[in-house]
C-alpha cells in the first residue's frame, strides 16, 4: 500500500507500507523498536521480540501478570512503517483480544503519520517518540517540533497563571486572617472573651513569647479567656481542674508588653 505524505505544500512523498503476508502471520521476529524507557521521558530503541498481530502491527511482551493470569499480561503494541518500528502503547491481552481490536489497531498504524500531523496542526501535544519516528523515516520533523514547543509554552503559561492565582488567593486569605486577628485582639482589649487558640495567635504575631507548657494548657484546656484572666474551660469528670496560673500570668505579662511597646 502506498501513502502520499505531504513534505510541504504541493509536494508529496510516497511511503510504501509493506504488510505481513498471510503465510507469515505466525512467525516471530526481532527488530529495533522505538519506545519509552521506564522513566516515561527518554526514547530508546532496543531490539525486541515481535509477534504479528495485524497488518503492520506486532506485539512484544512487556510484563507478565504476577499472579499468572495470562489475560492480564501486558504487551507493547508495535507499529511498523516502512522499516521503522515503534511502540504505540501497552495493553493487556484481554484488551487486545477484544472484538475488532486488530482492525482498529491496523487502521491506527496505517493512519498514524496523517493523524500525527493533523494533531500537531490542531495544537495537540506531540510526543517525543513521534519526532524520533519521523526522523527515522526521513520525514520533516519541523511541524512536530514547533507544535511540541508551542504546547509546552502554553502549558508553562497556564502553570504560571495558576501559580499567580494561587498566590493571590493565599494573600487574600492571609489578609482576611490578619483582619480577624485585629478584630479579636480589639475584642480582648475591650474586655470580651476570646478563645485560647486565638490568644496564642495574637500574642505570637505581636512577638510575645509564652512558655511552651503554658501554650499546651491554652491549647488543651482553655476555651475562652479575657483580659482579666478569667478562664472558661470544660470540666472533665474524674480529672482535676487544670492549673491556669501560667495562663493568668501570660495575660498580665502580654498586656504589660503591648503597653510598654506603645510607649516606645
């Protein structure tokens, strides 16, 4: 079968598609196959054992199922164009034995060049392996390389925009939280009760240091506290009342701390 491949506008190259003949469908062979290394980014071309699957399509065992279930064995599906072989993906035996799967796979490989060029023209992502296959076929890789770079630039732009959006959202949340701290601090100074956790946040922001054991008491036991040191807490039956001496001292010391700071 011959395919007219456009090298540039008005000029075509004829690719001869050589199909496996019926009397060789059961023959296995070995060929150099373009595929991705396990890192998913590097294209390599090792020699692989191939078994015919469809017209110009071969299978190569990738990994056997660890439990011995042959239907779940995984195979590289290898396309052949001229004398160039490349993996189009990995699929289970169960998937490959599906109805019409051989015809669909043969059509995929037969139309691969045209579909790859059309995808590049639409702005779809061009895989590195596609560029390597075009190079091996002696075809012009320019449209593929340009499409790949353009796609990467678009993705990078999207990434930057997303980062800027997330940074702006973080700034907005932080500003809102700081306003909340300002409001809660004013309530505390006005004699209203605030939570122990809020008191720790306010004092921490103001640079006032509280002993770690007192912080633990605030976090575990204090449900509310006011500027007079009045503590509200939940009494747990069977447990003694916590010692809030450190909390009372922290309140008094904090008020003195901010008063002194205002006077500077």
